[in-house]
C-alpha cells in the first residue's frame, strides 16, 4: 500500500521558501507561463493550498497509524520479533537513504502510476487489506475471541507500520524513489509469513471452540484467505516485477540527467 499518486512536487524548504512547487519532466501537469504576474501568483497560491491540504492529511494519517501501533504494543499483543523487525527495518531504511539511495532531486518525484485504474487498485487493497481486518480485530476483541484476535494482530500491526513508513517517506524530499520502493517490498515480504500463520490458525484446529462454527468463523476464514491472495499478488505480481524495476530505471535516469547538468 503505497502513496504512489502524489499530485504535487514540493521543493526542499529553506528559510523563507515555504516549499514552492517545481516543474520537472515527470510531472503530470506542466506549468504554463503567460507572463502575467497576477495569474502566476494565483497559480502558486492555489498549488500551495493543495500542498498544505496534502500535508494536513499526511500528518493526520501518521497520528492515526502511530496511535494504533502504540495501542497494540501496549496491550502486549504484538510479538517481539515483529517489533524488532519494524525497528531494524526503519534503521535500515534511514541508513540506505543516507549512504546508498540518496535523493537526486530537491523535490518530491510524483507517483509512477497516476490514473483511475491504479487509484481503484489502491482503494481495493486498502479496504480488503486494512479496513476489513481492523474491523475484524475490533469485533474479535468485543466478542472475546482473543485467540483469533492475537492471530490477526501481527499482520495488521506490520501493515500499520508499513503505512506509517510509506506516509513518511512519500512526503519528504530527502527520501529518493528507491527508498519509497524498499518500504512496501520489505514489509510485504515479511507480512506474507504472518498472513500464512493467521490462515493456518483460522482453518486449523486451534480455533477457540466457542467460535469454531457460525458466521464469525466463516467471515474470518474468508478475510484471511482474501488477504493471503491479494498480498501475495501485490508482492509477486506488482511490487517485484513492475514497481521495483520501473522505479530503478526512473531513479538512475534522473541521476544521470542531474550529473549531466
């Protein structure tokens, strides 16, 4: 789940700059210069308003994701290995950002896949992969199905951390395109194992006898099976064969253009 359709390109903010948008070759909308000061000022003002609105939504998302992660950790429901994985992955991303895949432009490169089709894909993944599992988690807690609750927590926790990391890297100019690729690839690869654990539990003999029949079990089985399918598809059919090589080509092409100039 990546924020790959950012509509604006934001410059590195310096003293008194305010992060004004910059034009570039990959932008989906070219800036028109008509020579009129008033129209140009209006355009900059409108774009600043859109940028501020985007950041407001971004910060709200970061607060929500962080709060949910803290609640799950504080409740003692997240396995230690998943917490350690999240910490080490975050450290690794920052090291790669500083030492290997450094930013090659002073602005945020827009998403590689704009358009309605990809927006629908992202929305579908968000609903099936995050919203429905969160509803299931809340329902399991309310009903007292703590075994099912704890089986689903690792995957949902890692997805929340992934969303938080993507939210952060996709809206900061200091993170390059390849860093933005690393986050979903690494977390999706790890989550495949937690999803299989959830599926094996809910289709196996470890289900709480009180919840071993009825619609609740059926809903859990369908949700677990759907998540195993969609996240395996996302990793093996989209992230690795399409998103990763496409991002690498774009990154090194921009790097070469920057070196020539």
